[in-house]
């Protein structure tokens, strides 16, 4: 000890120094400036009264905004704050973070009126920024209408909204000025929140088509007067528009501005694509696979530097599991389905991050990015906080009173106090609000790590102060080359954050436009550097009720060399600047630079228009069974796993024939080739078995007569465990495409089939079959059994149920492979909540392999297994489809299976692992409805929110329950070698959804095997959110196991089978889609 | 040993004698039926606080009340019949075998103990109970009497709970949720919360006096038929037009609100939401029972007998009605009016989350009224103050049947039932009530 202590001390000292250094280095990327230093004392003070409060005014706690702009053209960005009950404030920037408040003398204080959003715009084209302020709140009062303040060039403004037709009165939220029709002047989109109460009308169809005079407006600038053109331009202005965000961007890269409107409450968000004919087409249903439910502020920016703008929309979902349990309420499955059927889209209670995939498609990837929950959020802003060339994400958070606190809703808001309310006692509402919980939360900061991975850097970057923050805007307030941040808070001084980044390079660009658009709003600027392009669009209104300055800021990383700057002006002309030095503020004047007509790349069609018609047709019709009605605690369904499609040449004409498995209550079909055409063969035999859900099938020669017979495996949860419809069937080929069902089942009991593979396991010259159980139909989570059907050579099977297969798992697939090269075919089986398992065949008897072969630690939700020697090294490689990383399934998640309430039925409870213990993923009401005894222990939501499995069910739950754990979520390749397999996870895009079907074939005829993958799972409860961010992928192999970037197949829906087809030399793939027609894609 | 025991007994007697002399007030208090009424009120309050659905609430009222009745029956065997052999699977409770047991105290204790086991907010019952016992002790309740009575009450409570445990309630918790059926005729969840259907398997719960859930099936509902001359369409239009006619001030509105008895009505104001809770329909009739018992000056055991008979009628009534509801699966007026007639139409009352036919309030009100008429007679005028705490005023009736008929028709005024569900519901309740009156013998 004495000998080492000295060294230890030195090391400690060293560590300590390092720690201090590193602290200094990073702790204050953003420094919260003191109001006493800056002079910015603005505080959006807000108190409720009996007459005016969140019950009487829906948007009471929506807070106010920030607009940044240089109003006196002194090169310093000034700050305008709106206030709800307080006056608005204008802070002149005096340099070096000193500000002077001049709202009163400037004439922009907007006294006694609720102001919401604000934005600067040069409306009269004199080169000086004017100011547009949106008003909201109670009706009445002086100047209740929105106001337009014209800059008098002497730090004063004159109100002139009436002259411009912009003196509009409503529940205005924010306005954005931009040139939608490219006629050269700035038009206006005014976001007005509906006056109507959000009530019982949320499922009435087609309401958004009914225009309302108080709704949203698109205002066309006609020689300086703004005229409402909403209806002609295809803009919804109905009473169900509860918009909270305007986000402008050229989403489809056609150099015409598009428009995204985030709608709170039940109404879906609108994505208006500019139709280039003076209007918009609302195309959200085509572009999005999922949107956020209570959509708040949003922002669009290019996150991955691929020149497509991506989109982030905030919601109200808390960040942690315990706060979710306390603060969030969810739609039921039934309600969600009903809303969808009434045209309200696919909305979910979480933030969404929409990755722009081009070709009219966004992939919703908030969950793989880790940004799906950020508390009750208002603004999202993408900006490069650390100047590394990648835009980071800031989110403002906090609701001053927790309107959705579950205990408040259940126990406080409806007890004696509401009784008083009924009696119309005085001050009941304010007394109710008094007891509403109130907790400030910090804002969010997420560093962009590339490939849509974000790191939460809230504390690291200086955003740890809790607040109720709303409108926010960024700009370089001290002209030091990084972006500072201004935040408007309820009942606290506004935040002014100074950015202290110094380690990277930057460039600032100010654009001077042409006559009627002096600040060139709508421009797109691309900075080209070696190996990197980075793009910004000039649309100042952003985030929530706020506007950024119109100076474009590019972080450049370590590379100070700019190859060129490409500018697309709002009139679709293009300029290129070369030899620009970094770390300066450059001014580009439209009139002074060379311009050419920009080339617009041809419109990329949505892929679904590229479907091919095949020589056969099959439409899978899923039955309407709802697993949740049987097993209430399940987060997702497991009864939509068809169709199975298999092919084989049955009639010896060298053309494949196809079998399509039907869902429950649907007849399976066999299509047989006749020349180049196909015929549906007689369905008589299959009709008898229509009640079965066919999910697995094999063409094999069962009776050793040289032709192929058909084995069909059935599954599904819509059956009792005794149902004969679960039995697998054998159809014997009697020649000429005639099949006859073998009457007796070889199985001693009915069960759901999950895995099938046929091989001559006992080397006696005929084919035996391994059949694995999918799940025990009555309780998901209990392991099923595996069977060998031993063939006597004449097609008679004997069931063998070896002990080693008795608890084999919940199987999804099986393949045979002679792993240990002993001349006997071994088995690899995969399934859900289990690691792949290898069973070695020792002379016809199976034993579970002792060695791991590199597979045994990867407990996953494996769905499909394909095998090929991909890299042509002589070893079979495995490609395994898993659940992916963009879902509610997380590593470390567990499933406990037990009869928790001792009523004779086992339940499964899934848990997340946090801080060393396991917490149910379930909402209190959901769990307690199944296990009412818990309600006695945990009457209040707050108690349940912190209860782990031991608290809930006692310490012995770890001994008495069957427990499974997830350790691997990614779909992966396992490269084969002489000593097992080595894992390589597939590209991030593949992990955007689950993979339930895989095809390994050379699709492009280059001599290497490619990987085609498909999946998705729509049948997930809304709070957990479905997996629908895949449209099918091809990974093309270049050579030696190197694959190119994933190419989308452009197929919507749940792909359940992929099979190839070659007809007159065209290679195509057939995709079997659950509850949809098959899709055929020609591959070039 | 014997000596010590008798010495102890002596001293106990001595102490009790002493205390008797000093303070006997507790005995008077334990005779006062108000004590039981208060305990019942406490249970009602917790049922409201914890939000039990109407059928489940009927179960929470029934078992505690049977516990209290059974003890009264043991105490007064010449006055009351044992319910063992009369209620399904119910075995007689242990005998009173300790002279220290005070039956009324034991009955209240067993009542609260069983009640506490069936509700969630146990602490509320416990607080009430502790306060009650403390004040009785101040009024001279000897600890020996207290201990003996409580021990016996505990024993009976355990006996009742073991019986309750076999009524299939627990098993039905894992039964499938109702799967929404396609088609206009079928019940669908209703605005504003689209709550899932309540207790689709309540007909599996063990009945008490009825032989089976479907013993008294009403005539079938009118088939859902939107052609203008169909009886269904006509009764649908009656609901719609009544809803259009009724505005805030008519007596019909008052009646509808008075008998609303919806345990959970939610109100939305943007993201802000609050709910109002009320007693269940069963709770309302428990309240009327109290009014009747007090007016008739029933003593404690007689009051308990009345509560027991009403809670049994309620319990079997709900099973009978729920069996009909989840077999007929008739759509609510709100759903079908919104779909075909007027998409903004709102019923006066919030539609409760279960199928329409027959009207639960009609069935159980009638069954309760029959039970009360059997006890207190046909001609019983009373002022119904049950809803006063909910700010709904007082209504007066000249008989229980009159009150039950108003309760029934209130559902039509409220826009949540068609007329047939009410008329047939009343008949169904009448049959259930009369069968129970006939079969179940309590007061000798």
C-alpha cells in the first residue's frame, strides 16, 4: 500500500486535472447570461384569474415568442419579445451582450393585448426590417388585431396593418412571409388557432374541408395589399385547425417553397406541396408513415447533409418512463383505428423526426434517433451549435401547470372542487388550477453525431436550468462566429445564452435580394467543402411563435477551406461563389453576382407508381381479430404474419408455380404456369381449410414419388388452443397439379406453427420435417415445443417430440445446415425473445450445441433467417431479420410471464431496465385493468410511476416468473467461418423498422448475392407506436461481402414474404403484403 | 389456572362494571341506526372517489351488506332468516360464541372490513373506522367488548370474502375485451372518450337469488333499421327530436340530470380536462333506502335488512341487464344520430360506455323499488335528497315505483336510450325484483 500510494496519488491528481480541464473545455458551450449583465430583463409573467385561465382559454400556457433581426442596420442583431399579459419588449443590441429596451418609444409594446408570434419582414422593400406581431387571447381591447409595424429608420415604428390588409383578428399564433407563387413579392401564411372548443366532434369526417373565416389563411400580396386566397390555393382554413407551427422548406427539391403546418389535438398535420400553379396539394398521407398527435412547434433542416430537408415536430411526451406514467394519456387501439378510418391520419403521441428519403417519402425515425420524448415541448430548432458542420437540435420545454397530470385529472380535478364547480361557486376554476401540479423542466439539446444519431448534451452544453420555455430563436448576437440563443420563459426572466464555441470554423452569409424581396426570403444556399455539402434555406419564421435572424450561419468543422458557395435565389436563378474565405460574414447582392437559370432535377415519383402487373394476382385479406382483446398487456399483435408465398416447378415446364397462403377465413391459392401465362388451379382442397391462417409452407416430395407435395403450416392467435384449424396440413400431389389433402394429422395436439424445415435428418433417403411452435396461443411469452416428423419413406409421418425441443422457444424460422460437417444436417432455429439456437444432429438425434457459434448471446426478436455464402468464402452466412432499433423495444427490456393474480391465467409483463431495476412499460390503467389487486397498493399514478417489479410483485418475482431479456435488436449478417459466426449489423436504414422477410439472390446479375429485406408492423398500440418506417430495401453487393447503400423498394405496407420471379428475362420480385395485394417490382 | 382465569374474569367484570357505571353512552350509540347509515355513506363516497362502474359498484355494496346482515341474523335468529341456502354458495357464518361480542359493532366492523377489501382507497375507510372506534371508546366502549366484536367481525368478513372470491369476478378480469363489430346496428364506443365497453362478461358473475343471468330475458329490441317507417327509426327520431326540444330549463332536463348517476363524466377544455364523479345508479337507490329507513324509523338491524334486500336486487338486476346488453349489442342513439342524422348532435347526458338495450337504470331502479315496496309498502311518500351533495336538488315521490319510473324515463330525456329499452327494462327489473321478493326470506 505505501509503495503504490504515491503512484496512485499522481494518477488521481492527473485524473483530477484532466477532469477540471475537460470541465472548463465543455461545461459552458452555452453560457446563461445574467439579466443584470445584458440588461435583458424581459419576463413573460402570467397569472390566471377566475375569468381567464387554461380552462376558459385553451392556449393560456402556450407562452410567447422571440423575433431576431437587425432593426437599425448597425450589423448587430436586436431582440423582440412578445408578452402575453406583459408588454412586448424590443432590445436594441449595443454590442458585447449589452441591450437597451426601447419598445415603448419605438411604439411596439402592444400594451394590454395578448401577443403570440412575431416575425421581422421588409414589407415595404426599403431595406429596413418591419415587424409583424400576432395577437391572441380574449376578444376585445384596443388593437386586438395583428399589427404590422413599419420601420421609420430611427428606432421607431408606425402601425400600418390596415393599409396592407393584415389587420386580422383571431387566435393568431404566427405568420410567415414568403413568395409561394414565385411572382417576386412576399405573400403571407397566417396561422390561426381555431376558436372552437376541442370537444366531442373529433371523429366527424371531412370537417377540414369546411372553410372558416377565423381559420388559417394564405394571403397573396397583390401590389402591397394582402388578399385571402386560401380556398383557391388549396389551404385548409376549417374550425378543426389547431395549428401551432408553420414550417417552410422546399421538401421535394423543386425550388418551389412547400409548407408544413403542425396541428395540435386530433387534427392531422398538413404537408402542403407547392403545385407550381399558384397553389398547394396537401400530401401528408403520401409522404408520412406516422405523424405526431398533439403537434407543437417544428423545424425543417438538412440533418444529414444530403440536400434533402428533414423535419422535426415536437409533442408532449415526457422523456422518462416514470414521467410518461404520470403525465401522458393515450388513445386506445379502438379509438386510434376509428380516427384513422375517419381521415385523421396515423398520429401518435410522441415527437417525430421525419427523414426525407426523397421520392415523396419521409421515414419517421425519432426513436432510433432517441428524440421521441422531450417533455411538453414547444419549439424545435435545428442549428449548428458547435460549428462542426452538422446541425444540432434544441427543444424548448415546460408547461406551467401540468394539465395532463394523471393524479390531478383522476383525483384532484374531480372531487369536492368540481362539485363546487357544479354549484357554480365563485373562484372554482382558479381553485382547481391552484392544485394543479407545476414543475419546471430543463430544455433539450441534442448533438448531431451523424447518420441521425443524437446525443443528449443538455447538461454538457449548459442547458440544465429548469424553466417553462416557449418561443426561442438563435442568432449570432455578438458577431463572434457562433449562434447564441434567446428563449422566452413564462414567469421567469428570458434566457440569453452566449455560445462560447471556438474550436471550429464558420461562415456567415447575408443575402440582398431583388426589388420586392429585399432579404431574398426563400433562397437556398449550399456550402461545398471537401467531402461535404451543407444547406440552409432563408425562411426566418421557425420553431414556435418565433423568427430567427435572416443571416445564414454555416458551421464548417475543422476544415477552413470552402470550395464554393452555391446560391439558389427565390426566382430559381443560381449563383456560384468561389474562393470564399471562412470565418467571416459575407454579403451577397443578387444584382451584383452572375446568375444562371437553375436546373431542377426531374420530379422523383413516389415509388408505388412503379408497380408492375404480374401474370397472377393474389390479395391477402387479414381477419379482424384483435389480440389485445384477449391479452390486454401485449404491446403489439402477433396474428398478422401472412401471407406465405412459396414457389416450385410442379408441372415440369421449367417455370415456377406459386402457392399463396390465405389468412384466417381466406382460401389459399395455387397458381400454375401454362406457357407464359398462369392459371389459378382448383381451390377445392384449400377451401376446406379456409378457416386456418397459413403462415408457413413447403414444397417437398413427401411420398418419394418424384413430384412435389405441399406442406402448409398454420398459426394465428384467433383460435382456442384446442382448435383443429391450427393443425398443419399435407396435400399430396397426384399429378397434373391436382392435390389431395391427407386426412390425418401426425400431431398429438393442435398448435401454432412458427418454423418449418425439411431435410433427411436420419439419412435414410427420405425427407423429414422439423416443425417449431410459434407461441402458445393463449399466452404470448410461454415457450413452445419443437417436433420432428419422421418420414417412413412412403409419406407417412410419425411425430417425435424430443425432450431437447420441449421448451424450444417462440419460433419464427428454422434452417438446416451441417454446421459441424459430420454428414448429418443440424438445425438452426430463431424466434422471439431468444437467441438463435443450434441443435446438432448426432446420428439422427438432436442435442443442443454446447458451443455458442457466436450466436448465443443475441437474444432478440428474430423473425426470419436466410442462408447463403454471400462472400463466396465457402462458408454459409446467415442473414437474420430482427425488430430493428426504431421502436419501443429497447435493449435490456425483459418479459415476465406468470399468473400474477392467481386467477388461473398467465400474464406477460414487459419491462424497461432503468437504473438497475425493471419497470413495467405499461400505463397504470392498462396494467391495473388486468390486475385489479394492484390498484389497492398503488392508488395514485405517482406511486405507480416509481414502482419496479419487486415493489409491485415482491422480491420473489425473479424466481417465480419466467423471464426473458432482449440483448440484440438489429437485423444482422452472421458471417460463417470454420469456427462459428461473426456478427455484422446491417445499415442504420435497415434498423428503421423490423425485418420479417429476406431474399438472398443476385438481383442485378453481377455475380454476387444481394439482400432484399422487408418488414413493418402496424398492429401496435398507439402509445408504443407501430413500426412502419421501411418501404422494403435492397442491399446490393459490390463484391467480397461489401454492400452499397440501402435502396428503397418503395413498397408501403407490411411485407411478409419476398420471392423472385423471372418472366421473359425480366427479373422481378414478388412481395407478399399483409392484408393487401401482392406487389411485383421489376429490378433493373 | 382456573383460579387465575376466574380472577381475571372477575376483574374484567369489575372493570366493565365500573366503566358501565361511569359511561354507558356507547351502547346507546350502537343502537342508533345512523351509525350504519354513516358507514354506508362512507362506502358510497369511496366508490365515487375510486370510480367504480355501475355493475362493479353493485358488487361492492352487496358483500359488505350481507356481512352485516348475517351478523344481525345470528344476533336475532328469531327475527331473521339465515341467508345460507338462499343465496348461491353462501354458507352460514360462524356463531356468536363470546358474550363480549357486541353484534351491532361486529356488524359495522365486518361491513367496513369487507368494504375496504373491495375498494381501492382503503385509507379512507380506515380513517373513518379509527375515528369511529376512538369516539366509541370515549363513550365507554370497553376494550374487551371492542376486541371480541372486532375479532368476530374479522372472522365473518373473512368468511364473506372467501365466498366472494368464488363469484368469478377475478376470472372475468382476464376475459377478452369486446371487439368492435362492423355494421351500423352494433354498439360502438362513444364520445368524448371512446372508452372501451364496461364489463362485457358480467353475465358470468354468480347470481345470488336468480338461477341464471338470462332467467328474465326481455322482449328483443327493435331491429336497427333506418327505413323511415321502421319502429326503430321512429324511436330513434323520438330521442333526436326530444333532444332538440329540451333546453336547459324544462322539467325533463331536470329529471335527466337528477337521475344521471354516471360515475365518471369527463369535460374537455383543450388539453385541460376535468371529470365529475357521481354516485352510480345503484348508489342512488342505496341512498333512497337510507331515506326510507330513516323515515320509517327502522332500527339498526331493520335498516341493515333493507340495505341487504336492496343490494341483492341491485346485484342480480345488473347481471340480468348486462346479460341482455352484451347479447343484443344495440347501438347508442348518439352514434347513429351522428352518423345518419346530425353529426353535431349531443345527448343531454354523456353516453355511458356500454350497449343500449336494456336500460340499466330502468332495470335496477325497478328491481330496487320492488324490494323497497316489499319492505315499506306501496304508499310511501318521500323526498329524494340523494343527489343534493352533487348540486342537483331534491325531488319528491309518492312511492318507490313512481321514483323508479321517473328514473327509467330519465334515460330517454337524457338522449342515451330509446323508449323500448326503458319499457322493457322496467319489465325486466320488475320480474327480477318480484322473483327476489318471492324467494328470499329475511324478516320472519
